[in-house]
C-alpha cells in the first residue's frame, strides 16, 4: 500500500504543470482539467475547466486523498497554523470593511439624496437564492441566482355545499424566476459565509460592480446590498464614480470598486 501511494504521489508531483482531475473526498466534488495555480501550507488553489464552465477553487489538504497530500508535502501542524492565521485575517478584513461601509452609510444618511434613494430602493426588495462563488470580506460574487417570487393561487375545491363552492380560498405559492443576470455581487453579508454555500435572503439593488474573471477579462454584474441604507450609500457612491468616469478622457483606463 505504501509503495502504491508513493507511485501515485510521484505521478501527481511530476504532472503539476499539466491539467489533471482533483477530487474533494469530503464533498465528493471533482475538479476536472485542473491546474494548481497556488500552493499554501493548508491547501491548493485550483483553476479548472469543465465544458463551457470554468472556475477557481481552493481545496484544503485534509479534503484531498492521501497520495495528493504526500505529493505536496502536507504537514498537518503547518496547515493548522496557516489556516488559523488566514481565518484571523479574513475576519479582521471583514470587520474593517463592515466598519467602512457603516461609516459611509452614516455620512450619507443625513442627505436628502440618500433618503430619496433609500425610499425608492426599499420599495423594491428582491428575495433571491444563489450560490456563493467567491467571498470577499462581507461581500460576495454569486452565481446561479434566481429571484423567489410569491404569488396567489385560487383553491376552489372540491367542496360539498354551494356556499363553500362559491367561496374562493387563496394559497401562497413560490416560484423561481431568472434575474437579468445569473451572476450578481452582494454587499453587507455576514463574514461567516463561505465559498460554495447557498444563500437565500432579501437584497436591494445598488448599481453595478466590475471585476476581473479567472480568464483575466473584465466583467460587470448588478450589485445588491442586504439593507436599504447600505444600498442607498453604494448607489450614491456608484453614481458619483460613473459621473467622474464620464468626465475623464476616454483614452484613460478606468476601473471599478465596491
């Protein structure tokens, strides 16, 4: 058994530069045609391709087969220390981002513009369900997003008497409707959420968000916030930036932030 592990480990080690399949033994997820783009003491970041779908995922060593662990010289003690430090930094960054968003909301909250946008935003909440593709502090890029729509359906029977037959009963049912984009960016989330987790909740539109894809291309998606106050602040910030960009020389490079 030990010899077999060494052989498999050698094959993995010598093929790092080439695409191969990786399997998460915890979730049973398979990452086909994957390349290792980053090695850390606690795991590997994989860039994978499956048909017309592409993605980038970090898989921890304790989620990988023993042969893969051996090939990448997995050390449980170093992995635990690195993981703990990374989580500490994530929480610290999330707290800083949340404080920044709260300060921006406080600064804008007293303005008439903020109040008007907040009122308009709050009048159109979206109940969504989607998969978190990548967490970034208290914000996340979502994929496979649908809007949960409630509607009334008449329940007319069967009834035993004419009086009951004429009385229409209504039931609330739900259906999933596609949104304008199956990918969105949501701000104001709890930092406890992780990549791959399914989220369902109410969000409010707050402009657009531009990011760089795993292929290096620029993509723009709708941005939402988890409360009207934050949505109004982000909308004002987005509007000011859009106006500033319009006033720039068109030959200048532009970017976008949260």
